[in-house]
C-alpha cells in the first residue's frame, strides 16, 4: 500500500471515531463548566448584586439600553455587507432584519440556533439558495471575528487585562496571543487585497474573498460594534474600571462563552468578570452590573428579535418568492 493510500485509510478509519468523541466531548465540557460554576454559586454575594441592581437610576438603564439597541442595529449591517459581497437580490431591509433576528437568537440560544438555523430558515423563506446562504453566514461570522481579532488583540498585547493567577497563562503569553490576533486581522486584509477576484472550490461550492474596500468596511463595522458592547458594560460599572480594561474583560468573556457550549453563556460571563475584576470592584456591584448587562443586551433584544421573526415569517407567507434568488443576481450590485 502506498503512503498516500495508507494515510487516506487511516483518516477514513479515525474520522468516525473523532466524530463520536467530539459529539460527546463538547456537551461533557459544558456540563463540567456549569457544575464548577454552580459549585461556587453559594460564595457569590447575591444580596449585594440585588442591592446594586436596585440602585441603578432609570436614566442610566435607558442610556445603556440605547447603546445595546445601537449595537444590535449595527450588527444588522453585517448582512448588508454580505449582501453586497454575495450579490443576492433580497431587499436591504429584509437582510438587515434577518441579521438582527439571528443575532438575538444567537446570544440567547446559541450559534446553531441563531447564526445557522434562524438565518437558514429566514433566507430560505425569502428564496435565497443554499450556497448563497452559506456565503452570507460565513461572511457575517468573519466580519464579527476580524474586528474582535484587531480590537482584542490590541488590548491583550497592550496588557489591558491581567490573567488570574490560577489561569496558567502568563502576561507574556497573553501579549503574544494578542500580537498573533492582530497579525491575523491584518493578514485577512492583505489576502483580500492580493487575492481579489480569485475563486476556490470548497466542498463543491465556489468561495471568493471580498475586495479590500469591503474588508475594511467589515473591520470598521465590527470594531464599532464591539466598542458599543464595551460601552454598555462600562456604563453599568459606573466607570469604576478603565474603559480599556472593561472592554478587554468583555472580549475575554466572549471567547470563553464561544468555547463553552452553554446557551447564552449562562454563568460564563459572570464567572470571567468575577475572576478578572473582583479585586477592583465590590463583588455585589460587579455581579449586579453583569446581570443588568445580560438583561439589557441579551433578554430585551430577544423580545425584539422574536417580534421581527414573526414579521419576517408573515411577510414570507404573503410574499412567496417566485423563484430561488441566485447569489449572482446583477441587480444587487
């Protein structure tokens, strides 16, 4: 047997095993993390958190809600940029509404429900073909994370946050990780500039990078969105922590939430903030701010997302597509 054939045989033999391991490992990881969080729940100053929530003035809560609403609205622009890249013919308002709906579902129910299932259903109801839906989802995810990479990488490299002592991650390692994240974001921009117009076949589908101008727009919109998220938390913390530190902790909590398969990252956001800022802010005040953030950025927009979902479904019922909308529709250029 040749070397190539042997490698292919081993890959085919191990793939089902790896699939089974991954299927069970991810839920088990979530259970372990959730168990650890629950085991420490009795140590949390819940009375202090409730008192902190009651002390928030209405004007501050409304201001934070306005910032959160602006962030969700800006996220809708991710799919508007994707529309420009994919060149499908759906109305701009419909693409934006689908993105905002899926984002609300994503935050509260997980990426499989929000970013994938909700988008796939709503775009399919609008008549978009599967290949174009896949490109829109990929483009939107890339938009979110290249902004994260540039912003988070800059803060990590600058030492805006210090890892906890029991994290087994030194300051130097965190700075190195930050530099790698920034380089990855710039590498994406360079690739879009140098490889514009090239196409690749991935699993039978044609994939191409956006133009350099569109990539810069991705980066700008994503960075602004993450900055708005950090602003919401900064306001709720009463400006007791520097903005850069508040944003850095939020970015660290976001990546931990993605790696932990728990819907809405329940307990993860709270745990990261308590671990990284408990020495600077009273525990009750800190937990109250995180709970208020979860209510204003996660739960309230979910109600709006559900309302938008109903509107989109009713519109799809009364305006069925005449045919599948191709991703290369020239009318949307």
